[in-house]
C-alpha cells in the first residue's frame, strides 16, 4: 500500500512537471518577439528593401477580389459625402452587424473595399483565428522594377498577438494587378497559414502620376522609412509615394488639401477644405470634422492629441490663434496677435505652450497657458532690430546663433511624435535646416542641430525626418531627402507644382512598429 502511494505521488509530480513545462513553453512562445524576429520585421518593413515575393503561378492560386458579378466576395460602400461623420458611423454599424452574425475566419473573412471612402485602393479585412498571432501582408506585382510592400498589422494587443483581426490593407498600386500575400505569423515569427488575393486597380486620377522621376544624390546617408505625402497644386488629392517614387495611396478631400498631414497615436488629421480639418482612424473611419468659421482660410493647424485643433486665421487686420473642439464643435479665441505681426505656421502644443512662426517680423513666438483664459507671449526668438517696432519687443530672445533670419517662406513641418520643430531659414544668401530645443520655463532656445541646405531655393519648405531632412521646392515641383551632411540622398521630380510634401511612417498606427 505504501509503495502504491509513493508511485501515485511520483506519477503526479511527473505529470505536474510536464504540464508546467508545457505551460511555460507556450507562454514563452507567446512572449514578446525575439531580437532576431524584431530585426527581421524591421528589415521586411523597411521602405528601402528590394524583396520580391511574386511568382509566375500567382494568378492561378490567388483568390480574385470581386466587387460585383456572380463571384462577388467584397462588400461595396457608398463613397458620397465621405467626410460626414454620420455616414462613417453608418458604415461602421453595417460592418458591426455583419461581424455579429458572421463567423468570419481566415479562410472566409469579411472583406470590404474602402468602406469609409478615405483611402482609394484599400481593403478592409476582419476575421478570427483559433490561436493568437499577428498578420503580415505583402503586396507584390509582376514588375521586376517594383519592390514589395510588406507590413505587420498593428492589432493593439500585448506583443501584437490576437485572435481577433481587423485592419486595412493599404499600398496597392493604381493601374496594376496587385497580389496580396496574407500570412498568419506566430510569436516566434513562423508562418502558420497563408492565403493569396488578386485585385486589378483602376489608374490614378488625372494629373497624379503613378511613378515620378527619381535620381540618386551623393550623400552616403540612408533614406528614412515612410511614405512621402504629396500635396499637388490644383487638385483635391493627397498622394502617397514610396522611396522609389511609386504611388501607393490616394487620399481624397472635399475641395482643398492644405499643406499638412499630422499623425497622433491612432489617427491622422488633414484639411479637407479651406476651413475644415478631418480626423481619420487607422481603419480609414472619419471620427471627427471641425470647421473654422469667420476667420478666412486656415493658414496652418496642429492637434493637441486629445480634442482640440489649433488654427491660425485672420479677421480684418488682425491674425488669430484659435482652437476648436471635436467634441463640442465650439471655437475659442486663444490669442489675438497685434496687426504688425504676420503668422505662418504652428508647432505641436506641449505642456500648455505652443510655438508660432512669424513671417513678419521674422522669428518664432512662444505662447504660454494656451488653455487658460488669457494666454500670454512667453518669449520671442528673433532679432531685436527686426522687432523694435513690435509690441512684444521686450520679450525678444536674441539668440546669437541665429543671425539674419528670413522666415517669410518657412513652415514648421515636424516629424511624427516630434515636438522639437525644424525649419528652413535664410542667413543672407545661404539656406540652413535648423532644429532647436525650446525651454519655455527658462525662456531660452538652444540650437540642437543644423545643416547647410545647399539645394534649397526660394519658396522651399523643410521637414525633419529621422536623421534626414525633406526639402520641397513647390514652384519647381521637386523634393529631395537630404542627409545631415547637406547632400541629397535622392531627388524626386513630380513634374508639376506642389503645395507641400511630408514624410510619415505611421508606425504603430497602420502597422506594428518595432
């Protein structure tokens, strides 16, 4: 009896050990990606990679995405009045009803073409999986000169592993037969299941080239990851081009696109008319639209990341800083500038402060307590001689490192999640790309970095992007990415006038960024 009891105890201990081992093994597999997997993801999602997944037999093994006919397997949505929030809400409700009554899995997903109307040639996907995983998709075409577009979907769950998957496939090329290779990837980076899709897109709208002229410069720096969001003059479209100059996305507006697109956590914001800004989710859903009334055209805008859009507008002879709430739609006057100050652009609000580029006189105005009843000018960065007749002259921080500023054609185009602005300034006959760090509390500004922008011309704009700078010459219809050495890495010739160009990665929003 004693021997039998001991045998039972030993057996139970062994079983417990095996169970625990299996449990911790599984937990380990569902832990965060290994360094090896992280490096692989970074390489695959690099916009400088040259991989190609296309195979000759892809047309035979791919499921055709059909939006009509007997083989229809894709939902269609009305695209009229895209920027009415109520229409976006109706589309969301329709998807939710379908999700509720459909047991969608990887083999039989819910698919909709551009359900919210905000991104041409995109596809919405929804499905469940029996195990926690992430989704990787590859867009490839039968053209050896075009590299693949690879993204790991951001599902917002711990370690990016989930059983429920809802996302937007973006990056399809206009006027091409696109193949989408969709894979379920486990925590170790192994592909568990694969499914292929095929879709032939319509050509790009008139005046929007599918490929632009590209030439390499002499800089040894590497291009930053991301898409160039191009704002062509005279069109309502915002066009996204990759590092090779290939059109990947098209964003429609109502009438006017402005010159800025900004990213904030799980959304992007951009102008859709001369006086309206839309907030759009990672799925393309319009979650809010705000309008500035009574102050003319939007000169520039920024977003506080929570609720309010800050604008620059004009009424009679004075220029204003205004703020409009997405929740209430109400607009408040934050600050009225004196009639002798002409503004240009804004920084991202930070800790109750905001920076405003002044075109005349040249400099940057910093405002404190912008959520309070009476915000005040904290200090101004500029030359005392230029501001001697201006009301704020006593607050001038005449930084000797900045001599002879000319900011009349300068615009602040900060990179994603960046609060340190970069701008193009002219010192006599030389253009400089300048970044600075403002200490609002101490009312000081220190130059963080600068580079001689040898190819900048009159009318150029500048954006800091990683360690590089994007310089835009709108009148010439060209832009380039410049290394910190002041040399061009690559030049792009759009072929017609540009209002602006911004480079964004949208990492952590549209895709899982490491």
